[in-house]
């Protein structure tokens, strides 16, 4: 379901319209203005969101993921510590 942005020449508002199908959106129809009901609205170029290359995350989400990764890397799990201690125990007594 495509979403396109339109502007109204009568009242100058900008609004988005959700079409049910691609065929309906590309049929050349334009929706009436939701404010003044003017029938002759014009489709405009929409602003786009630039997403990061790590899976389509926004910059704020990327920062949250990086912070979580840094927090996870900043400590060593207890299991790993126990494995290290078990591995060093025989050499410490020798």
C-alpha cells in the first residue's frame, strides 16, 4: 500500500494519502484535500529517511545498538571468569 504526499493549491496544506493498491495510486487520481475538500490536489516529492546499512535502522537506533554492544563488551560473564580460573588453577600451584 503506497503512501504519497500531496499539497492543496487552495489552502496550501501538505498531507499524506494511503492508497489501497499500486494500481489506484498510479491511475492518475488525486485525493481531495482533507481540510477544504478541494478536489485538485498535486502530488509532491516526499521527504525520505536515510537509514543505516546495518539493517535499516535510524541513526538513533544505531546509537542505541552501539551503546548496548559496548555495555555488553565492558564486562566479562561469570562463566568465562570461572573457566579462566579453572584453567589457571593447575599452573598457579606448580
